[in-house]
C-alpha cells in the first residue's frame, strides 16, 4: 500500500507522519484486512491515507492497535508558535 496523498499544511496534528506510520504498520495488507486488524473500516483507513484527519476515537484506536505513540503525531507547542 503506497498511498498518493497531497501534502497537508503545517498544523498541530501531523497527518502525513501519521499516515506514513499507519502505512508501515499495516504493511502489504489490503485496506479491508488492515482495517479489521486496526478496528476500523476499510473506508476509514482509506480516508487516513487520503490525508483526512481521523476523529479522536479513531486516532486512539489506530494508535493502540498499531502500537503507535500518539504524541509522535501531535505538536503540543503549536499554539505557542503561532
């Protein structure tokens, strides 16, 4: 799975980094198989790879199931940098 996604602008949530980490976690699985393993639908997984930011519950579920550190994708200093 090598998704084509547009680059997202800089913001507190690093969608590009998140999608890359999820892509590495799911490997060569199809969207359907990977989605089941992550506890989300294939459509939701596809949206993540298209650059859409998941809701908090979905983000937490993906991080937990893929053993990803949520803080790796969130810039907690974002507001102070603006």
